[in-house]
């Protein structure tokens, strides 16, 4: 764990949350009630909240529970502040061709555009439930422009990631290591969670040192490294060097957030009593 640092307890303050394994259980759609209640307290004293996720969209129940000021999806490649789209990173045709020129036999490949999924499945493999819920088409119909993210599901993604990174070092690769050994995500140059945290903080006029980032896996490393205060969910060794605090998992996050709300309310009470 990194050098001890006090959790900020004054405004302005921005809390930035990963989703799976952090704010919600992996592949979940609901924020634990304790976290919902704590976030309501924090918003009530003026804390700003952002979701920064590898998913291409935040589930409606999560958005309704969290009421975020900003959402960054696709590992930070698409950023909305309020109702305004602030950034959307897309592969150029040459980059996309390089990403899709894989040698992973029988891999599941998912190409994400703003509106549609394009999927390549091994013979005899049916789409997963989450794919069926979305508008999807065969990968052969995918456009050569407008692609925001590509995902690979295959036991050999680690070696493929190494080859792709060597040839195209600017692309952003996450996964292909614990806890996602069989899953690789590729996003365009500059599309990572650290860049998203920086843009959101600027848009909300909050200095980076007044940000608190929460994450559990390798795609969260960039934002935990840049945040003023980093909270690791779980025990992934890769993140420990950046973490100022550690929380067991999503079910324990509410208590941590409640403690922060207690500190903020205590700090702000003398100010409000003098009004």
C-alpha cells in the first residue's frame, strides 16, 4: 500500500467509482442499499459523484441509485458530464484492423459502437443473456469507423495482448490478467480511466487532489494512480501500490462511505451553524 494519506474531508470533493467488483458485485445491476444510503448523504452535503466503468453503459438501476454528475464508459473512452457528451474515442480503420487481426481460434469477439454490438461467436455457441438484451449484429457487419471498444473472450488473450501491445503501443489494453485472465478489452489511444477522471474533474471544476477513486481491477489502475486519494476494493496486488485505503468488497463499501459522510458533516457543521 502507498504512503499513508488522510481521506479528504472538505469540499469540493469528487468520488469516482468503478462498477463491477467495486460499486456493485461483478456482473450485477444493483447498488447495495448501504451504499445507496451513504451516497445520498454525501450528495446532500455537496459531494460530486462519477461512474467510470469498463462497461459500455451503466445499468439504469445503478444510474437511478447513484444519480452521478458524470459517467465515463468503455474504460473512459466515452464521457458524459450531466447530459452533455464531452468525449468519445474511436478507433481509426487501421487500428481496428490491427485489433481484429487476431489468431485466437474460437474466440468470442464483441465490437462496440455507440448503438450496436457486433459479435463473433464460436460455432454452436449461443449469445449470452446480456448480449440478447442488446441490439446486436454479426461481426461481419461491423463498420470500419465508429468503433469504441473491442472485447475478446479466450484462454489465450494474454499472449495476444502482448503481441498487440508490442506492435501498437498506443492502444489501451486491460484485462488478460487476474481477475480477468480470459478476457481482454482494447480501447483507442488515450481511452483509459485516468484520462476520464482528469476530464471529469476539470469539467466539474474540482482539482485532482480533491478526488477519491474506487476500483478493484487492472483497468482502474490509471485512475487510482492519478486520484488524490485511492481506495482499493479487494486485494489485487497490482493496485496495492496505489491504494491509500482498502475495502473488502462492494458489500463493505457502504460503511466506508458512511464514515466519510460522518467526517464531512462534522467538518461542515460549524460552517452551516454560523450562517
